[in-house]
C-alpha cells in the first residue's frame, strides 16, 4: 500500500543509475513519479593517467590515496586490471594511507581487504574529508596525495589540499555526459515551465547542470530558472545544494542524511506544506 506523503504531487527524478528504484520510492510515498535520467557515466578511453598512477603507486611514489566514490574505485581497478597490474596495485595500496569520502568507497575498499585510515563523516562532502585529513595531518606540506575524481574535478578540494602544501595528483576514470536520448529531459524542461511539476529531487548537482544545459539548447534557460522558483527543490546534501544555489535556485529541503531513500521520505513528509507555501507566495 502507498504510504502517505506526496498525496498525488508530481515529483521529478533526474536519477540515472537507480532511476527505476527512485520512481518506485516516489510512488510508494504517494507521488506521481516523473523520471528523466539526466546523465550517463562515460569511461575515459585509453586511460593512460590511471595506469601511470598505478605504476607510480607500485614504485612507492605516493603517500596517501583518496577515493571519493565507490563506482570510481571499481572503474579505476578495472582499468588497472586491463593493464595486468591489479595484483601489484592492490599490494601497493595496502602499504599507503587510504582515505575515503563516504560509505560507498569504504565498502569497496573493504571488499579489496585494504585498510582505510580515514573516513569522512556525514554529510560526506569534500569539506568533511578535508577536515579529517587536516586533523590527521596537521602538516600536509610535501605529502604526496592522489585524489580519485568522479566525473568532474573537485577544484575546491584539490585547491585546499595544495594550499596546505600537499603535492596532489588527480586521477579520473570516467566523466559525465548527457544521456544519448535527451527527449525526456527536453520534455521535463517544458513540463516545469508549464507548471506540471510540483517537486524536484536532486541526488547530484550534475543533474541540475545538465537540465539547464538542455534548457539552454532549447532557448529556455531563464524560463526554466523562473519556473523552478515555484517547484519544491529537494537536495541530497550540501555539495548538491551548493550547485543548485549557484544556478540561482532556492533549496527548500536538504536531507538529514545523504541517502536516496531518506531524500524521498523527507521530501514526502514536507513537500505538501512546502508546495502549499510556494503556491500561496
């Protein structure tokens, strides 16, 4: 039986990898799910940078390796395995300090039986990660750090490390692109502008960036921004909220914990009141 919450509101999900699960959650809480996957992960072809990192780690050239996502960690090992370096890479990884940004990369490292020295606390953004690194290493000067990127460079995090004297190497294993079929996104832009969406759930800032990119191609970027002021905007965490705010959007709800299920649950609990207030204004 559907749980109470959304009470028939039209709820937009831009989730890609877990699109079906997200839609089912929305419907479970009484919402009308509108799904428009906004991104796809594209592996970097001939990833010589990742292989060079593996060779450098095996040769003892790094002191600290930071994994920011579980998907990225798995993709990195796959690239390294294709270069026939998986075993020596994992052995070398076990000899250096390892830090992770949250529970997903932590789970992957545990599968690999690699000790993890530092795990960022919730909400698991780069700020928490930087905080535990600084607490653990009051002097980062000269520390040779590798940062596994996740689609785009985390410029603020890398800059903060370098400002503290760390020698930073970035390793990307994939990047984010628009879906091959942008028809659902284009329809979503039109639906928002035509006031057919009540709530929008964002699980990463890239979803919003891509939505605005499609709107710009349609010549409707500013119309979309204006229309979203009438939509309840729910964010999975601070990093996503920062991106939304940089796009000129007001975040109405940020989850208490950065998990998809909690995002849907808390949005369902609060959206009726938030949507009513928006309509009144």
